[in-house]
């Protein structure tokens, strides 16, 4: 019998216009915890979706060998029938069903006549919950549990399917230190019981504490697999593998001439809207006129939560701290108040929150500041068209006219409409959350040029990005965020991908 329970050979997966995986190979030994590392967008989750049948046989090139035999999964049911279970970062639990109902959803415990045997269902669920160290009544609705306990319910659900290979995608991203430590200890116990685990994680301290092997993926390709018991398998080595590409010259030149301070955030703390945990913990930062300040952080670090809470407390609860615009403390308790105080926020999810995709360019551009076009409650249609035409010209929005439906534009042009909308509010500071996500290289360069033009006009820009080269190519200073805390502030002249990644993964040491 082979030492490897899994081999993925030369996997290539292509989406329209994007090669997400290219000739990726992976071998996982029986009974080990195998970590997979890489930057956001490196292809980690795509690879696991290929393995679990989310991307079925025929949608990719390459071969999967499980337990010594080639396998062909047409869907998740096929992979689960072979003992492969994936737990996604976004937990697949039904909030208003009970713990027991969630554990056996699609795998119901039936009695005579095909009806569900509730006594058996709850008894089996209680046994599985005990096996993962969770003391909850099986009839408790999932919505009443914290995210740490929900993660354990997902593992109990996996165990109910006779799991042999458990895949966990960022399992501790939303957990506090105590819940994370509990989960890692459970994975160690599962390993001792013969369950093989693959863990995708950005938390390098956890990986060095728990993993037996680590595969690094960069830009859809396998970089290397490290034996974590060797002296060479350090966090620095993993970081070099993750960010080892050269910084290319895709960024327009800009002379930095920062002026007076425009925005200051002091001791900013935000609680999760439904869970008892902090998502932003005592953050302090500032940005000046004519300056681009970056915020770097891995998934779950709290970047978007920080930005949205500053923008009219549109995220979170129990927000505390001070917000100053041009030296004056302001109370931006709503989006309208934030706009009035010169703050604008371009969301990372333009299709869901940034645009009305079934409306035209004209109305999307005017939407955030209709009051500037209205008199006695009526919008001046001619002025609205003029504003939209000015925005289309200034941003080089490629659309037949301002009456064109936004949903039919390319991603880059949609992003320019978002920027036009917020510039119409005449902000002092513009927070851009992943402004180039999902757009092509040419459109990215145009967005970068627009950003440079904004700061040249004296505006302040905060740039949130998952792409370290983008931050290094565009920013004057970069703040790093990890687990809701600011872990560093680095002038771009002193910043490298390696030292930023080190600060982004900075956390309490996890005992092995």
C-alpha cells in the first residue's frame, strides 16, 4: 500500500480568460496534516474544489489518485462516498435548523416507513458532538451557536460521513484564540485516530505548529512541498515561496507630495454584528492630502470591516474610538453623515453593494449625492445627464451613452462608474476596497492612473488590496492588519513583500 492517500497530478483548471491552476501536483501522506499556503487568489481553494468534486471531472485536466486508485468525481456526493469531505470557509449550515438536523442533512437517520427517527438522530448527533468536544443539546438551533462551535458542528457532520480525508479551508479565520487552539487540538486528535487532514491557512504560526507537510502555491502553480520537521521549513521560507514573484512595472509613476492630515482614526474598535468578538481592535491610522495609504491584511484580518465601520458605521456594533477629518472630530453615525463629512467608500463587491446593475450609468453616478441635483424634491434631469457625461469623459468610461445599463459594461468600466459616483460627492478622503479585483491589466492601469490623479488634486486615498505588488506599486505608506489589530506601519521605500507578509501573519505564537 502506498504511503500517499492522495495524489493530484498535473491539475490544470481554466475559467473564461483565467488559468486558475496550471500543472499543479500534490501528494498527501496517510494520517498527516498537510497545509496549503499561498496568497489570496493563488489557486488554493480552486484546487480543493477540484478534489472535492465541486469542479467535476471533465472541467479540468489532470488526474486524481485516491487510496491508490484513479477517481472521477462528478460532484460532492461522489467525493463524500469515498470519504473526502470539505469544510468551506463560509460554513454550509442552515441557521434555523437544529444541530442534529444540520449534521445529518442529506444523510438522515430513518426508521420504519422511511420517516426520520428523531430519537436516533439526536442520540447519534450527541455522540458525534462529544467526539469533537462540543457539549451542546442536539436540538439547539445553529443560529444560537458562535462561529467556533459552528466549525465543530461542521467537523461532526464530516465524521458522520466516515471521513478519511478532511479538507478545511481557512478553518480559524473567524475564530478567536481560544476557539482556534481548541480546533487545532481537535485536528491533532483526528490525526492520531488516522484521519488525514488538508488545511488551507494564512496563519503561518498555526501551520508551523500543527502541519506535518506544507505545499506552497503561487499564481496557480506548485512552488514546493516542505517537510515541516526539517530545519529549512521556517515561516520565512514559506513567505518567500508565497510572494517570490518580481514586482512588475504595471504602475504609473507618481511624485509623492503629501500635505496636511485629512483623516485620523484613533483607538477604533468594532464588534462583530452578531457574535461576541472584536473584528477591529484599537486601530490607529492617519492619511494626508496627496497621499495613498495602503492597508494590507490576509482574509479575515478585518480590513473591510474597518473601512465599513468608518464609513457611517455601515458594519459592526459597539463602535468606539475617535474619527477626525482635517483635525476636527466628527460623528459619522450613518452613511449620510460620513458623506457630509467628506468620507467616501468604494466597496469591494461592486456588483452587490456598489452599483444598481439594472439601472443606467447616469443614475448610478448621481445616486450618492442626489441632493446636489434636486430642488424642492425634484431632480433636475438635464443636470443629472451633464454630471454623468462629465464623469464618463473624465473616467474614460467605455459605454455607448450614459443611458446604457451598467450591468452590460465590463468590470473595469463598472469600477469607473463606482469611482465617478463617489467623486461626485466631492470627498476629502476616498477609501478604495479592492478597486482592481476582477478586472484586466489594461483596466487596472487606468484605475491606477485615476488614483494618481485624485491625489495630485489634493485628495487623500486609502487603498485596501490583497495584492502586495499593487500596494507596493501605488502607496506612500502601508499599514498591516492581522486579527483586527494594526501590526505595523511601513513607508513604501522600506516595504517588501516579505516584511509585509511577516507583519500580516503576526499573531501570538501557537504552542505545538
